[in-house]
């Protein structure tokens, strides 16, 4: 069984009419924004600022959907759900960090950005 890729490149390109340079630009923007949002999420979880956590997780979810990063999307949704359910957030945030790191590693080894 093949490992699941952290990006659904075909799906993303289909949404933007196959515009590879645009997709590369979107991925660069995603990387920059996501790293900043993860740092903000770390602080929001540390201070138990659940509204900020919810807003930031929603933002990460949206940008993950734009670049077709299903694992990041799933984990951002899980963090959002944990916030709304009043559950502890550390495990969901740690999982999101891991998914983003996997995506970063994939991008470093690819020619997408």
C-alpha cells in the first residue's frame, strides 16, 4: 500500500486550471502563513485562548483546503472540533504540527516551490 501524499496536487491544479506557477505561489504563501499561525496557536493554547485557537485553526483549515493538503486540513478540523467541544487542545495541536512538518519535508524534496 502506497503512503498517502501530503498534497493532492492533481486536485489543486484542477481548481486553478493547471496553473503550476500559481500553485507554487500558493504553496509558498501557505508555508509562510502556516508557520506564523502555528506559532500563534502555540501561544493561544498556552494561554487557553480558545477563541483565538478556533479562529486560527479555521484559517489553517481554509488555506490547507486551497492547496489541497488533506492531512493538514483534517488536523486543523480536529483542533477546531476540540476547541468547540471544550476538550484539551495540546494533542490536536501536536498532531497539526506533525502534519505540517510532514508537508514541509515533502515540499523540501519536491520541485513544487
